[in-house]
C-alpha cells in the first residue's frame, strides 16, 4: 500500500538571499524555465492525487544540498 501523501518543498523565482534557500539554475533536466530557489523552510505534504505529471528531476548534488538544509532546519 502506498502512503497517500508525499513530502514536497515549494520553489520561488524570487531571490531573497536567505541561507536556507537552495538556488536551482534552469536546465532541461530539472524542467525549469528560469532560475528558482527551493524554499526549504516551507516543507509540507500534499495528497499524491494532486500531482499530475513530473516536470523534471533535481540533480543529486542539489538534492543533497536541499536535504542538508532541511536536516539543519529540523535540528536533525
């Protein structure tokens, strides 16, 4: 049985200069059309049914950066 919720972290295109926002350059792999920033402090869960299709993939080094920031924010 698959859990009905998935953990997501929103993006913004606004550069706020915050140390817990991870910058993502737009690439064909990640599906972004402009530089965006992962808002690690706004982690949340959403119902899987709300996800329609995959837009792109986050490169492993950036996934690691996001995970590190989230762990730091959670004091984990």
